C-alpha cells in the first residue's frame, strides 16, 4: 500500500515527527444554537486548537427511530438520555443553513474548519470549504461513504473505535485505493467519561499501526477525562489529536460531561508541546545544556600524592574524583596510564593530562 508520510491541512504540514495537530470536536455542544457554535469556535482558537470540527448529520439519515425503540437492552451512554435516541439526534443536528456563518467565523478566527459528514449530501455541500475529512468510527464498516470521501483527494482522518483489525484494514484499503493522504486514529467509543475507560484505550495499538504501516501519520480520537491518554499517544507517535470541546462541562447535553473546556484544553496543549520538545530526535549525544555538567559531574584521574618529574605512575597513585576539566583523563583510561612516567611534577589532587606524561618510546 502506498501512502504519504506527510500531509497538508490548510497549509499546515503534518508529519509523524512534527508538532501535533489538535482538533476541537464541537459535535453536539452547540446545543442547537448558532451563536453558541460561533462562540465555541473562538474559544477553541484561544485555547490552542488548530481546527474546530462539527458533525453534520440529519437524524433520519443516521439513526432508525424504529430500530432504537425496539432494540431492547442497554444503549451504552445513550441509556441516560431523557429523550429517545432519534429525538436527541434531531435536537443536536448542525443546521446546514449555518454553514456559511460557521465557515466565515472559523476563517475570521484563523482556525481550520472541519466536519465529520454522516451522509453524502453533507459531503457535497461542504466539500468546497473543507481542508480535510474526518470519518467517525461508526462508519468504518460503511464502504460507500469511505469511498465517496476518499475520492475527494483531501486528507482523510479515519477513526478506528470499536473496530477489529479486519475492519481497519478494509477501511484503509478503501481510502488508499483513491487517496494517499491518510491519518489512522486509535479510538475507544465509550462516551461515558468513566475513569474505568482508561483500561480500554489500548494506546499500544498505535505501535501496531506503526509496525504495519511504517511512516503513516497516526492519531488519537479520545473521550476520556483529562489528557493523560493524549500525552501517551503523542509519546507513541500520534500527531493528530481530537477531543470534544465545550465552554462548560455542567451544561445539559450528550457531549458536555466528557468534553475538554477552555482551561483544560489549554493545559493539554501546553503539556503536549513540552512533551514534544522532550521527545527529541532519538540521537544520543551530550546535549548543549549538559556541557557544564560534563565537567562538574564526571570524574577524572587525579594524583593521590605529591610526585616528581620522571616518577612512574602506579595504580595507587591515581584516584577518580570530580570535577573533570576538559582534556583530563577519564577513569576508563587508567590502564593506558599505569606504567607511564611524569613529564612534570604534580601535587596531590592535580588532574592528569596527556601533556603531563612523557612520550612512550
């Protein structure tokens, strides 16, 4: 399979070794209010997001009212909803009449505008304005929409929550048949926000993805509290991060409780940038900020007694002590020094240098 190891989203180059790209998923947190949606765009920008993402669905094209009413059993996080699943989806539709206002607001805020489209009509409507597409985990087994999106030739962010390896490989194959710009995102689709969910995030899947698809850009779409999983994902190679975003976790709505807010989002981004700096390039070296500590923390060979020029050095004439001035002998050189004669007199405690020794014949 051929795929790009770097992609460009609205002029921003995203690679597996560069800074992470943060997507604030506003999802249903607009609460059906255009002004709230616009305000959240500005808040996400101020908190450090690179993109805001909406979810464009129409209830009748994403859920079956009959199906949910007659399925029985538990409905996961939807069990606590006061209205039917269909009614909730209706209530939180992103009104497509808003599109022009939302796109303009994002442009004014200088933040990328994205969406997860859940029907072909949404793709056709919004494609001129989208720098990339997000495919939600729930559609990973719907080849038609994956194919329809992939053919647009724009970067595709593919979430893999509640998916088997076969599901992932099938979807990846569909995208790559038309489009080399793919971001493969680990995800867990339990939206309850429970701390118990951490045991199911399985970030090491990212290592499996990296092994199977070397150089492919990886990401994380996450719904756990806080940002511990984000830091772990970045450490394991993820460079596209998606989390839900709200202004107030106490608001009523399906996504508010587990979303990040402006303060927690800013903290997540700041800690992530620190981590990215700390990860480095993997080349072991004496770093620039360690040059002083090379002297003060390392030991060098020092003379244990006053000695005259011409004396032969024995093991008990030498000891390893800090500091180690530049050019002094390191302790691992002791076998090369024993038996050599001094070219100059030395006092107890002196460091030993090459010019202190007579040339060997």
